[in-house]
């Protein structure tokens, strides 16, 4: 027991019952006011009672928070071993004097522990400590809730007098006061602690804006000095929040709270974003309306969310809106029900960006994109939204701009601005241009997808028609697109249903006019109509179906060649192979393997590969890939000849003729058919022929239709010829008939 302080009790007149109580209260109250620890106060109380009634050993037990067990409160004169044994005991009917009193909420008087049934299971413990009687009074608060027990022990059997009962009741009441007050203080200290250490600013003001209380975070956040800052006026502090401030003030007049984000202003003038909760409450003492302002600085969070928002909606290179942002804006335009005229939309694609990137590097590529975007921006009004859709593709949303003349003017301006040369990083001059497709809402399309689709179709027309230009979407484009889609399906069905047919056009030796070969030409009749071969081959190429079609052609042609061997063993076949079948290494390998495979299936003996010519186009030779050379060599090793078709229409660099493993060139019919008109053309054909002969290449002229053209071809020294002058493409049976007649 360690009660060190001396709580002197004022001298009181006479020792009546009430004056005894006053003395007791006085001393305990003094300790309470002094905010002494609860343990000390309870110890003093026990000692006071023991002094009051000699022979008493007092004990205070406290009920645990869960209301189930009794815990040591104060028992300075009970043996430690006894206190320890009792600590934590569960309350209940018949659990000694205190356990029963706490359980029932009633006083329990046990005069003789040794014989009383409540003590039966536990009596060894008090008897060993020399305790014979125990009276226990429950300690209750104002609401009659049990807080613990006050017990008085004696070393002999004993029953209480009237005075004893008054004393024990008063002792319990004093203990109740001490426990409640000390818990309230503890709670107050806790809240003060929280208030002071809260990472949020908290300030309590009255209606005049006077600060009644504020925590340190509040002053820190405002950069204010607690000694000098006495007024917190929302009208000034949240001034920059604009109409949000007014709506908050209005709501606080009607309701008891407001929650939201505002802009605050520190004393040094710096603005910051804050998350605020205001509560209005009445001061119970003065009945005045008070305000509690609780807020945290969310500037960092705001900044982070702005960055996230930027990344989600803008392109990091050009800082233009991205696809996401553009689509949102377009949808908003589409959904807005105001009576607006709609909007114009441009899809734009740089014409040679890949080339710039590949030759000058990505750095310069990025610079070019930034420069292009600046030039476009200079052409447009603020209401327009320019977006980068990725790579070198841009889009322009033009609210309210639907007039053809206005859009035309703008597109022209953009085409011109973009095509002015760029100087990138010093002296490098770079040229680029842009292809534009224009669509209008709602005139051309009624949904986002359709608008994009229409602009896309129009842009592809611009690409097709030489680039650096613009096109409006037209109904015709839509029809063409639908036609293409329909044809893709029909082509697929044609292949599956064996609806293709092979025609053959003889190729003759110019000297002897004898047929030496026939070119295999594919025919397709759809719904009884011949579809132009150029047209459906282009479609098959764009859909990838050309690979399967090519395989079918070779299968049929090679099988016919075996047949021909019996009729005219000296006649070969020339088979066209699309450059798309040389697109990748694996396609090239496929091609070679499939030809070998077909040959194996067709003949047990050696297949007459030397009677096969494969026609490839000139543009294929632009790619000087070693794999392509390997593939062509493999075909030649088998005995197959390679012809370069449509010679002169591509990039007519003659030098590559020497690099590639080829056997023949077929001069394009445009050279032959122009021969009567242009002298230059004649010179060109003669030069090509001379050079080809020097490279030991065989030269064939195609498209010979007239006597004059035939004469021209002869004069040029060309050795083989193909054209309507001799034969048009014919069916298999016609060719057989023709060959049999020879
Ligand atoms: P091409 O390889 O240049 O074929 C020659 C084209 O010229 C054929 O057109 C033929 O009918 C035509 N022609 C022949 N002589 C004359 C003439 O004196 N005057 C005129 N004006 N034209 C003549 P066709 O059959 O319509 O074929 C067009 C193109 O389709 C072919 O051009 C070829 O590139 C492609 N093609 C045809 N069959 C196949 C095939 O089986 N596979 C592949 N990949 N393409 C093929
Ligand atoms: Ca050909
Ligand atoms: Ca040709």
C-alpha cells in the first residue's frame, strides 16, 4: 500500500453520522478533483472505512467490462495470496459474498463463512487467511448498473449493526462516484489526446466565427499561429470554392451537416484541396449554435487522380485527347438532345509515317507527330476536339460543323499545312502528308461506330487516290463496302463448291508461230455472270483466300499438264502465283512444299516440272530477301521456270533482274498496245529486250491484238507472244481441240 499524498480533511464540528459522511466525501472528493489515479482513490477509501470501524478489512472488486468477472480494485490489507486467488472470479449465485452480491445487485451478509452455503466451495481460502465474516455491498452507478462490490471482512463471526449497514452503503456510493468520475476523466483525456494528435484539422467555432477550440493540425494546415489566429470565417477561407461555398452555407442553415470537397486558402495565400465535414450542434450550456469543421488536405490525392485521369484520357506524346476521351465526347454529342445540327468528323492518317520512323528513327518520328499535331491545331477552332487514336492516326471532332463547304475548306487547309516541309532536329528536312476521310452525324451515320466506319471508308479512298487529299463519305462507298463483304462470302462459297474454272491462253513462238505454252487463267461465274478476274483476285488477296485459291489452281493445272503429256507433250503451262503467297517465309515454304506434294500425288513417275512456268509480279522483286531467293531457287532446282509478269508496271529498276533467279520476263501489255503511239515506249521495249537477252532471259510480249503490234514486237527482237491477235483465253476442251488439230 502506497498512499503517499496527505489529503487532509477539514476539521468538522461534531461527529454525527452526516458529518462523518461529509468528512469522508471531502477527502475523496479532494482526490477526485486532483484527478488522482483510481487505484489510489479506492485504496484511500478502503483505509478510511477501516479507520472508521476498527477491526474491518475492506476490499473493493471491480466488475470486468464484459460484466462476467470480478477484478481486484483495492484491498490494501488483505493478504496478496487471497487477492490473487479472487482476481478474475466469475460472478454467480452462491459464489461467495461478492460474487453473489455482484450477480444479484443486492447486498449479501455472511456472518459465518465456515458454515454459509455461499462459501462452501471456496471457504478454505478465507479461513486460511483468518477471515470469518464477509459483508458485501454492490457498487452501482446512477443507472443502477453494477460496477463492482465493496466488502468488509472480519476475523470473527459477525453480523452488522444499523450503523454498519449505513457505512457499507456509503462506502459503495463513494466508490461508485470515484469509478465513474475517473472513467469519465480517462475518456476525456483520451478524446483530448485524439483531438491533439488527429492528422486532420479540427476547429470548433461559434456563429460569429470565433475559434473555441482547434487542434495543432489545424494551425499547421493553415500556416497560422495559434496565438494570433482567433477567427475562422468560412466565407474567407473557402472563398475560391465559388458556388460550392454558397451551397454549403445555404445547406448549413437548413441541415446539421455538410460533407464535400472544397478549395481552402492558407494564410500565405496558397490554395489547397480539402475534404470537409461540418457538423452543427447546440452548446448545452449556452444554447448557442456551434460548428465543428473537420478537414484533411487532399491536394496530393487530387494531383494523383489528375495524373491518372490524364493517362486515361490523353495521349502522353502529343497531349491530345486519346481514343477514350474522343469516344466519350462523340457519345456526348450524339446523346445530347439539344436541337443541334450534328457534327463533322475527320479521320486522318499520315501517309508515309512508317518510312520516316524506319529511316530517321523513333525520336524523329515522335517529333514529326508532335509537329503535325501543332499544325493541325493551328487550323482548328477551340470548340473542335483533336485526338490521337494511336500511331499516326488522328481524329477531329467538329461540333456543329456539318456544311460541306466548311468541312472542305478546313480539310484543304489541313492538307496544305501538313504538307509543308518539316525541319526535324537541325537540318533534316522531312516531307509528309495526310489522308483525310470525312463523315457527318447524323447525315451519314447515326451511331459512333457508324461514324467511325464511314470516315474510315472515306479515308481509305483518300489513301487509294494518291494520298494528301480528303474525301467525304458517300453512299457509293457504303455500297462498295457491302459489295466487297458479299463478294468475300461468295468467293469462299465458290471455292468450297468448286465453282472456279481454268481457261488457257496459248503463247506462241514468234519465229514459227507454233504454240509453245499456255497461260492458265482463272475464271469464276457467279450467278451465271463472269466476274472480272482482276477484280475477284484482288478481293481474294485482301481476304487471304488467295492462298487456298492458288492451291486449287495449281492442283488443277498440274493435273491437266499430266493429261497434256499424252496429247501434246511439248506444251507447257504458265501458272500465275499471287505475291501474297510470298508474303511470309512460311507461306513461301508452303508454296514450294505444296507443289511438290501435288506432283507426288499426281504421278508415280517423275513429274514434268520443266513444263511448268510460275509467273510472279515485278513488285515482289523489290524485296531482296534471301529467303525469297532461296524459295525461287528451290522451284528452279525442281525444273520449274520463273517468269516476271507485267514487267514495266512496277519499279522498273533493271538492275535487280541480275540478282534474282528468273528465266523469263513478260513485258506488260500497256507497252505493246501503246507501241503505235509513243516512240519513247518503243525505245524502252527494245532496250528491255536487249538487256534481257544479255542476261539470258527469255522475253514474251503479252496483249498483242493487231498486226502492227505484232510487227513492233518482232522488230524489238522478242521471241514469244500472247494476245487476242492469235487466241483469246479458252476452255480446256477448246485448247485440247486446238492442239489436236495441229
Ligand atoms: P495477267 O497475268 O497479266 O494475265 C493476262 C491477262 O491479259 C488476262 O486477263 C488475259 O485475258 C488478258 N489478255 C490476254 N491477251 C490480251 C489482249 O490481247 N488484250 C487484252 N486487252 N488483254 C489480254 P485475265 O484473265 O482477266 O486475268 C487478269 C489477271 O488476273 C491476270 O493478269 C493475273 O494477274 C490474274 N490472274 C488470272 N488468273 C490467275 C490465277 O490463277 N492466279 C493468280 N494469282 N492470278 C491470276
Ligand atoms: Ca500472268
Ligand atoms: Ca501480265
